[in-house]
C-alpha cells in the first residue's frame, strides 16, 4: 500500500490513507497509541503498513466515545474483540443511558415550566431545581430510614425500602416530574422527632418485631391490592385477616373482636403520611395509565375494612374511612 522503497510512509501519507488530519495522527502518536516505525534523517515520523489498520481501529473506538485510556487498554492487550472491549462498551452504554435519562428529565422539566401558568413558574422552578438530573432516590430513602424503628434488621429494611421508595420513571411526563419534585421536597424536610412520626406499632414491636410486622403487612397489602384492582369496596376477608394477624402476632395476643376494636382505634390515631403515597402514585403512573395500589392506599383500604367491621359492634356506629 505504501509506495516508498522501505515500505514506510510519512505522517501526511498515513493521514491521507486513513482520512484524518495530520494533527490527529500526531495526537495519537504522542499518547503512545500509534507507535512510529522510525524517523527520517530530518527527524520526520515514519510509519509501517500495520499503522493504518491500527489507526482505523483507534478511530472506530474513539467514534464510540471510548476514552483514550480505555483505547490504550484494548490496543495493548490486543483485545479488540474480547473482554476488555466488552467491558469498555458496557461502561459507555451505562454512561450514555444516564445521559439520555437526564436529557429526558430536563426536557420534561422544561415542558412543565413552559406549560404552567406564569404565576406558578417560580414555584415550579424552585421545586425542580432542587432535584438532580437524572434524579435519585436518596431523599425518600433517607426519610424512610429515619421513620423505621431503630435496629431493624438490614435485610428487612432493604425489603421495605424496595417497596416504599418510588423509582423515578425513565421517560417522565411533566406531571411525573412535578410529582417527583414535590415528593423530593416532602422527604427532604425532617418530620420532627422520630418518636412523634412513627406508628405506635413500631414502639411496641421494636426492631426485630418490626421486621416481622412489615413482612406480614407486605402480604396483606398485596392481597388488598388485588381487591383494589377490581374496584372492590373495603370489606372483611382474607386480606383483612392477614392484616390483623400480623399485628396480633407482634403484640403477642390473639385475633379477637376486642383486639380488632383496639387495633382500629390505635391505627386511626397513628401519624399519617398520605401525601407521600399520593405523590408516589402520581410518579409511578404513566400518562393515561391506571395507578397501581401503593402500600399507603392498601393500608387505607384495610383500615377502612377494619373500621367497617368494628363499627357494627359499636354504638353509635362509626363512619368507615374510605381509601384515598
């Protein structure tokens, strides 16, 4: 390919064959990616025939936006089709995915500001400006960790957080961006003393007892979720029995009519985090989609069912609470 007697070419000839500038060839040479075969009597760089294929490979790798250190690793290990390249490409795909997700959130945020009434723009800018792009779930996770009982086993805490911490959607609508920003603002504010914002059952159960409580509640919420998906009104049944049974276990007592009456009163006076679950449902629901029951909604459905059942044995009859 090279026409010189010694089979070598100048930097200009190599650049011409590869379709790049001399400056590009010099850049890769100076960084040790493209070794020169020799120097001419005048000190000019000379390259062998293998340099052209190597330069083309470098260009291909750089077109994928692989950084120079990664390109060097691939070239040095002669692994253009192997594990080093796979790892480098996988890393770039992760980075690109994060960038695309950030762009989608920025686009939805801009549309949110553009479409809202002028009088609301300052407030919405303040809300979305406090959220990273792409967003993370550090604030909600921190909120729930402070809310959960101390010394709760790590595995139980992780299982609870997986359910309670809503994940931001990959391709959000402006309404979902607003809901997540409001949720972020809500969970970024301290709820005061943990003793005042934790349910009574936390104090009764302790750390390990709370792990049992939340495992049982997760099952009860799933059963209630099935009822909610069918739009069934709160009523006694398997879901409520499961719900009451786990509280009875944590309290070390039996599931009796009297216990259900006391439990209904206790749960009715517990601190409420309704706003969190309302926003979580908005974040998780795509435009035009049907909201999936959150643990908060399931809890309210079960509590309404418990109220309805115990109200029939009390005078005057208490009004059953409805799920929200």
